[in-house]
C-alpha cells in the first residue's frame, strides 16, 4: 500500500505531530511505501531536521504546489484567508489519486472527499493539538477512517460526543515531545536579567481568544512593568491571517528590552518559548499542555467573561489563576504565581497524564506507526 503523509500549511507547526509516524512506519513496516508531501520550504526544513532522528527511514519526499496563478496572489489573499491549502489539494489531485492512504495532522484535507470525490482514499488523522477548545471536538473529528489520539482525555470526550467508532482510533501519546528531546531543545535565555519570564500565547480563534479584548493591554502592561520579561509568541495563524484576526502590533513594543516578539518563526513551533518561560499566560491554546511538560505556574485571560467553571472546553483553566481584568488583576496574579504553584501542581500533573499517554517500553512514534499498520492490515483482511 502507498501511504502519503500530508503537511500543507503556512507554518511548520504541524510537522512534529505527524512526521515521526511516517519515519517509523517506513522503518518498522517495510511493506508500506511511504511518501511525505509538503507544500512549503519551511515544512521541508523541519522534516529534514526530524528525519535525522530516524536513521534508515525509507520515506520519499514530494513538494506540492498550487497553480502558478494562485501563487501570485496568495501573499495578499492569505492575510485574510489561508486558501492556498485548498488550492494545493485541487492542483495535485493526480498525486492524491495515486495513494491508498493519506495521513494528515489537519482536517482541511477532508475536502479531497467532500469536494473532489476521492471517496476510496483511506484517511487517517494525526491530531496536532491536545487542548480543550470546543473547536477541537467538532464533527470533523469523527470524519476520518482512523485517528491517532494523544491520550485518554480525547478518547473520553470524543466518545461522549459520539465522534469515535470502535476500532477507529488509538491513543498513542505525543511524538512532538520526542522530537523536542531529540533535537536537543533546552532552555534558552532571551533577556539580560534574571527577572521572571512570561510567555503570552494568545490563540487565533477570536470567539475565545484573549487577543482582541486584552492583547494590547497585556503588551502595555509589560511595557510599563519592566520587572517582568515577556515573550510574545501567539499561535502562528494569528498574525499570518492578520487582517481577519485584527492582529496589529504598535512598533514601540518591538524596541523594549524586556519584550521579545515572535509572531511566527520556527521557534514558535518547536517549544523553544514554552521551555524558556517561568510563567504561561494565555487563553485556550493547546500549547499550555506542552508548557506543562515541565510543570510551572499558569495564568489565563478571560477576555470574554466566560462562565468557565465546570465547562470541559476550559478544563485547563483549573490549572492556574484566571484573570478577568488586566488592569487590576494581572500584576497580583503574576506576583503570587510562584507561591500558588504548590496548590496547582497536583492538578497540572493529573491533567498532563490524562492528556498524554506515556509508556516506558516504546515511543509515541512507534506506537502510532504500529497502530496505523494494524488498522490497515485489518482493512486489507476485511476486503
């Protein structure tokens, strides 16, 4: 069988969530032909870095492009719509028809079935977020033939919502952690002082993000309170699609010694900033769980005045303080964050274990590759 892995985005943030499965599938199950398709040079750079961690892999690489005409207008269109993803699908249908199986860490590829009629293509989803946001649990979550899940939390919630069928999923863990360790990512210093480092990580979904109601107020707080350092590292889509999301930064924040701004480099995708901070400041991003690989204080911004307690889509807000007003509550929250960490630490560890499966006798990449192979063997046997 010919198995394709698809990476089709404007940033490489999805690559470490699925590429390890491809490399291990080719190493552990030589009966499969594995092709990794990508649509941007930055994805290939990250793929090459990860490939070095899997010597002896047999994966081939294929660059997919939109039409030349669309490529001309995409730099402008993408400020509001990430349409290139669909154009890449449409312009490479012959490639997708050549596959028996497609594995992808995103859900836009479902259009191959719904829009372009590739109904015989077996489709496997490798999730690229392990958060609690409602958008991660919609009907598309159950539209794939098979899904690789990070841990028990997603099994329970998707089962409750009727999104999972028996035999259509496997909980395998989080291969991105293995990539980060393999690449030797450690704590980096971004400031010439020892003041506490806060990473602010707003999401792009403006229905739940803190960016529009609070984002500039947060930046102004750190501009005026130089005894805290700030790493501003939003979800990469926030500024890539900045016209849609209202993402604009006054120039003065880029010149301050206690504020480091990165709206979408490689460091925004490989946990560099999650590892570098003392305190997490955010809203609904799944990156809070990556931050908790090493448990530390968290503060959450309730920019929409959500009645969040008891709401599973805000489960992670139980892992730190929740701020409703930046002007009166943010500084006290940051000042007492370390002292309160002892209270939140047990909850953080419990939530992390519930979110991510870990096993000492195998890696997440190995488990995911084996789960894909076993599912495809069952499909073969049933035909």
